[in-house]
C-alpha cells in the first residue's frame, strides 16, 4: 500500500502537515493519538478479562417449567 512512497514523498507530506497544523500542534496530535491507542488496548484487555472471568453459561436444555400444564394431551392449535 505504501511501498511506492519515496523519501521525497514523505518529506512533502510532512511539509503539508506542518503548513496545515503548525509545528506546535503536531506533537499534541501525536500525543492524543497515542493516548487513544493506549485506551483502546486497555479496553480490549479489560473486555477479554471480563469474558474469561464470567461464569460458564448453562448449555443444557431447560427442564419442565411450572407454567406448562403437566397433565393431559397437548393442546391443538386448530381443529
């Protein structure tokens, strides 16, 4: 994807960045991007820890329920 970028292309891109954002603003942008990446990685780590510490789910079929009548033939939907 970026294989055909030469040194001169990179210098031109850096020059455009300096002209658009200013020399003082570029380190602030880099710092905020770095903090965002750290926060994203921390949230991914927390999410995987939450999933691994969660109790295992019950995968067995449910037993008979008290709301289902246990006597007689099954009811028909149509006659």
